[in-house]
């Protein structure tokens, strides 16, 4: 029996608990908790009892083995629920299972393989706007590119520059609403603060864009009786609505979720991958040598199977800079983690950032080393020491789409250019729903 009835954790301040420490630097806070307190850590981040789970075996149990004992936390259902509603990311139970089953054909690997040329075409068009010597904000460029790809591939529309600009202009107030803020822990969402008003205005603008997309596509979705109906996600949803299986609200929620979640994480992975390659010339040379060896022209789906160095670069990038840096789960019954009781309704944090960088699971964890991902070196590593896409039944439905897209974009850029980090000082990170560089990622375009 344990002598302690509660997990260890950092001492908090009156009223604010640990929330000001977390808000100041969530990445350092998560790393310090994992390093100092081990597998299960109790922290004070608001009115809910909150625990951090950092052992891969516990994480696997939460996401896979005992997944039916957990749900997406209800505390995320306010502002986040206003944005994403009952889309695939937040829905639960039978509704989630029905929507996931409905969406699966759009993400079938055979269909994704057929989208490769679309991804390459968009990437080539974006790179053709660059010139050697240009300074670009790579985060902005990658977000612009990936939102065009997800709209084309999964919603069946060409967004055009005006709608892309509208979406990007409203991402900042959306993201700001989810940055750690101790005051927000005690501030109701309905209070008309300047931040809440900006957030509401951004959501309404995004809803207008989505309404335009749906109106544009309505009537083009085909029928299940057609010989070859469109299989993009929006066509599937519209056909389901025609059968009475999808409300306007559900359609809105799924399209907003796909538009935002479907482009942001891939754009960030690419942003950090290009940065890491700019800081590690030998790794970049290996990438370029592989591209020169494999590619005879623009990259294809078949080519990506041979781009194994790019595979390892992407995995190592998502280890060091996981776009989703912490996940949350809520037990629906009392559970035990490492012998400690965690009550029903508590918040459990699964911090990719801290686990991916822990010396308990990784040698020299701060070093960029794509060769960690060779078969031999992966063999004895705990499965959930690396979980950028989550795991279990709720793993990211777009995983294969995202990985293919990232490889093709890296290949398109790498065929012609080398990107050089254009600041003297390192970048800082800010946490929101995903992990962003502060003030973008300035890169200088260099001919190879």
C-alpha cells in the first residue's frame, strides 16, 4: 500500500493554484512536473481536480485498453463546443460512432492515395510564387497551403484567395481564446470581455464561410445510386442529410472541425520540420540526396513509399514539436492510475510535449535525431512514448492524410529550395489548442 493517498505535485498559490505557472510557460511546467514527480502528478488548474499522466503504459491504458472508461472532458464544451460543436473531435458515444463510420470512406487509404496529385498540384502552385532570396513567414505559408488542400480534398471546393484570407484573419482571435490564462479559469464564457467578443465575431465569420461552402456544394453531392458518387467528406455528409440523417447543425459542426483541425496540425508540423532541417545541415543534405535519387519529376504517391528519410524526419519533428502538445480525458467512473484513485469527472492531462522529451524514454531527448526512427532503435521503445495523433478508437482520423500531405509538400519544396531560418535568436512557443511559434517562422528561400 502507498503511504500517500494522493499523487505528488507542485504547490499552488491561493485562488490561482498552479494556473499562473502553467499560463506563464505550459511547456516548461509540463516538463518540470514530469521530471520532478513522475508518472502521476496532481495539479491545481481550476475548479476541477486535475492530474497529469506521463507514463506511456498509463497513457496507452487510458486511450486504448480502458478507453470506454474515459470521455472527452466536459470542461472543453463551452468555448470549444461553441466553435466545433458536435463534430468528430468533440462528439461522444453513439453520435461519435455514427459520424466516424460515415466519415471513414473519405479517409480510406485508397482514396487518399488518389488525392496525392491534388496535394502536389497545390504545393507546386504555392512554391511557384517564391523566389530565391525571398523572406517568407513559413507558418503563414504552410497554413495557407494546407487549408487550400483540405478544402479541395475533403470539402470539394476551391476556397480562393479571399476566403483563405478571411479564414486566416480570424484564426488569431480563435487561437487566443484557448491560450492558458489564469483569469479565464474564474471568468464565465458568457461575460462580454473584449476577448470573448472577438472570439464570437471570429466564430460567426467562420460560420459564414462554411455556409457559403455548403451552399456552393449543395446539389453536386450525387447519390448513392450513382455509379461513381463523389467521396469527399462534404459530399458524404450532404447525401446523409438528403436521407434525413444529418441536421444543418451537425453538418456545420463537421465542416468547421474539418476546416480547422484538418489543416492546422499539418501546417505546424511542416513549419517545425523546415526549421529543424535549417538547423541541421547534414540531415537536410540527406533529405535532398534522397529526393534527387527518388524523384524524376513532381512527387507522386508511389514516390512517397521510397522517401524513408522524410518519414523519419517527420516522426522526429512531431516528437520534438508535437502540434497537439497536451490532450485531455475525463474518467466516467473512478479509476486508478499508478495505484492512485482518480475520481469520476476529474481532468487528466496527457502531455505529448513532456513525454516526447522525457529522458526516461529517450536518449539525449533534446537532440534532433531522425535515425531514432529506424526499426532497430524503435524496437524496445514504449509504444506510447510517442503519440502525436493520439491513440485507440479516438485516434486522429486524418493521420494518413496528414502524413502523406506533409511528405509531398516537403518533397515539392526540397526539390528546388533550401530554407534558412531568418532570425538570429531562437523562436518562443505559445500554447493554444495547438502549439505555435510566437511571431511566426521567418525563413529565407535559397536555391539548392
